[in-house]
C-alpha cells in the first residue's frame, strides 16, 4: 500500500509537470534512494530560482499561498505528505551573527528553527535556522508566534507584513563533515557530509533582514544554480 501511494504521488507530480504547472525552468526530482539498510529516502533538488518564485507569491491570495510551498516544489511531495515543526526563541546576537546581520553584538534576534520531513520518515529533509532582528519581527506580533507556522508564503510574505520588500538574496554553499548531533538528527550514514547554505536576505534599502543557515544531507540533496544572462 505504501509503495502504491508513493507511485501515485510521483505520477501526479509528473502529470502536473506535463501541464506546465510546475516551477518554470527548474528540474526538481522526486526519487526514492536506497540508504544501505536504512530503507528508502526522498531525494530533493534545491534551485536558486526558488527565491523569485517565493517573492512572486507574496502578492498572491491566502488560498494560493496555503496550497503549496518551496519544500513541496523541491521534493514533489504534497503538503499533506510533509510533517513540519518550528521552534522560536529570542537570543542575543553573537559577534559572528551580529556582523552578518549588521547589528551590534548582543542585539536581540528572533531565531526560528525549522525541520520538515516526509510524513513516513523519521529524519528531516533539512534543518534551517533563521535569524531576524527581533525589533523588526516585533512590528507584527504574529511573527513572534510559532503556532502560526507553517506561514503561508514563507519568510518573504512574513517580512512584507512589516513593510519589507526583499531585493537581493545571497547564498554561500559549503560542504563539511556533520556534527554528531547533525548526523543523528539527519540519519546520516558514516562518512556522509552535509552541505550548509548561508542565506542572506537584503531589502530594497540595502539592510540585511534575515540570515539563515540551512543544513542539507549531501546524500539526499543536490543544489542547482541557474544564472539568466542578458541577451545582446
């Protein structure tokens, strides 16, 4: 029954693709990969074109924003096939984080930790830790409430509620060995590295409005970079 359900999901995904309803020019994959005795795992592909897609959705209606998200696009899974967990905390910015955010060391920051997994798997697809200046988030009390997650439209829509338009997204990808905690949480086999993405959002005034660290299991994720070139 489980195999049939997965095959049906794959079929629906590719049918939607053939009708032109998917993310333009992006080749996401939904694959089941053997994990050496660990059963089957989902494999996903993260593309930088996701950011324009997310910004376009800021002005979409609530119903459309609730219908799907970036993770669904990357994995081909339906919203109902995903289990999402968010934890919020107020912290003081370390020297490194303060420099990344362009604030003073010790400034109050809202840290949000997101874990999303397939509903039939124990390990999350990735772990994301997002940091927003607390004073900025506090302009809308709803942004301090983790129970409102998953937020339809994601971070860009959240920021739009406090008057922020995102103008530029910077991402730096590095590969490294996982910490012991990361290896356990992500269900990594010995020797499997992680990819860490430091994502920085800049608004139209040039301010840094979010710094996020996304940890991806390298055996289940690919990162695709697409650069559009101006024509002569």
